[in-house]
C-alpha cells in the first residue's frame, strides 16, 4: 500500500483511493489507523473486491469484530462471526452488492451492549455480538480501538485478490458538547518492575519526554525491594504520575476460583499498603487469566483487566513490546498507530527474552513523540475513552457566541468537543480553577479541550478593548 505522505498512513476521517493487493504465499495486513476511540461510533466504508477464485476472501477486523467479505456467484457477501459460551462459532450473513459495483456499508460499534451492527446500502442490517466471547462479557463499558485492519487471503486456484478502498469515515452522535476519545494516547506499562539498573534509564527517558505509564507490581519482586528502591517506586507514582497496578505472581487459571480470588484480594491489599495508592489495573503470571477473574477484579477491587481482546491481546501475535516483536512495532509506532504496550526491562543492549533493547525502546518513544502522541498509563487511556459514554454536561447558558457548562465525568479527565464557531478572540476559562485553557480548533471551527470532573467552563469571545 502506498499513499500520499501528507496523509501519513491513512489519517481518519477520510482517505484517498487505496489499492491493496494480496498475493499467494505472502502475509501482511493493511492497518487504517488514527481513528478515534469511542464507546459508540459508526464506520462508513466504501470499497470493492476483485479476485480470480471465489475461495479467496478479505478478513476485515473492525473493533470487536471478525468479518469475512467474499465473492459468491458474482455477488459479494459479508459474514460476521462470533464465539459462543461453548466455544463454537456462530455467524450472520448480509449481502453487500454485486461484484461489478462499489460496496458501501456501515459498521456500528456499541461498547455498551457489546455488539456490531452491519448495515448495507439497501437498508438491510445484521446485529452480532463482539467476536471474542470474553470481550462480550466485560463488566464495564468497552470502547473502540484506533484502527481497522484488512487482510487478504488467496485460496483455491486463485492468483490475486484486489481491494480498492475508496473511503473510510468514522462518525459519532454529536451534541452541543460531546465527549470524544483521545486517539493520541498510547497506553504503556512495565511488569515487575525488574531490578532498578535494568529499567531506570528507560523510565528516566520516558519522564524526560513528559510521558509515563503503569507499573504492574509483582508481589514477589516487591517483597525483595530495598527501602531505597521502594522509595524510588513510590516517587514515580506520587511525583511522576505513574499508575499502580498488580501483577499476580501466580497463574490464576491454574487455581480453583475461590483460591484465585483470595490471591487477588491479598495481592491488591499488599500493593496498596506498600505503595500507598490503590491499584487500578491487573494481570497475572504469563497472562494466564480470564474473564471470570476480570469480572471479580472489577466488581470487588475496582480494577480493569490489562489482557483480553480489548487490551493487549487484540493482535494475537504481538504480545510484549520486545525485540522479538520489534518488526511489527517499528512501523506501527512510526505511523503513530495506538496499541497497548507492555514490557519488562528497558536498559540492556541486547535485551533479555520478553524485554526490549535500550536503543529500540528509545526509538519507540521517539516515534510516538514525533507523531504528537503521549505515552500514558493504561488507566488514563481507558478512563478518558470511557468518558465518551460516562461523561455528562449541564449547560447553564448558551448563546450564539458563548457557552457555560458543568462537567460530570467518571472521575478522570474527559476530552470534549464544543460545537460553537470559534474565532481568533475565543477564550476558554475553567471557572472552578480560574484558569484560561488551551484548545484545538477543528476544521469546522468547533473547539476541543480537556475538562475535569465537577468543574465549570465558560467559553466566550474576548474582544480587544
């Protein structure tokens, strides 16, 4: 795939014609990135498919979905697959159009009901659960990730499959004040943490770029910490805005439920007492955990699951940010594509297994910084994007040139778009903290900025005296 450099790896909300060709014995996918994480949104797609064997097909992965697009008897159908509780695959099928015409259809992501709705241009639609059964059962609001993926599979006696993508547009319901996801936040964290001389340089480099992350504290490693190292870790949390999580030292899947829950309770309390901050997310040894543990952790301990299809396992073959997966991470980070990342050690060259070499880690950080992306904790990334459902706004005053409103969020900041036509003299004031705020002017002259919970905001035109 080649596109104009000005579009930088297919910027949402629309893109020029892309010609994507799959060939036998070649692997690879086309990622359309820079989309906005949302609890509810619709992707409008216009494309066509041409192949010399009806066994060939396109797999389209939008957030939470596994869709197969295939020619059958000069007609193009789409199948949406989903897992059942028994592990079997179910599917629903919809007709998109004839092979000789452009295919226009929509995918509506719903992270509250955990469904995808596929709508064809003739008005017909199908509704299916998210593909991954564990993701269907998440105990909290889900949100879309920032990319869509196309993969061509050539089968039978086929020699080619051509895909022309004419446009992809992401839409969401808009109000006067709309909470929107932040597509430039990259969630990152460390398991362990491992001994200080294998991570401190990388952490210092992150902090120097005004970045941060999550530390999933391993109980066994935390028990071995010296007093000075513990003080250093607490300083990262309290002074450098790093977030605390729990890395359970056991494989939870290997334990009976009640024993697993006891381990989770004890580990949570231990990290809370040692660090002084409640953990907000969790994982376990070798990521051997499941949705049952995720439900317990959220409902009883208030923690979000790092793993699963909505977390680090959306791409099954990626896993850690490490030297073994760098071939994938290098172009992804270079394009500014947001994907959750975790690793172990940062400072050795070359790195040990499941860790990343110092030079590669700095390259990864620099790639995102050059794309104006911020590396943050999993909790900050998740809460801002969940606010696209949870945030509400009380409008106290609205005129043609001014708005006053109160913000109510899930406790974390929200990114909001205010649909007012801004000018060169527009000002945004946080009346609660008595500060003027910076904001981004969008193409339609609306403005976007961050708000805090239980704060009042005043937007007005300040004309020169």
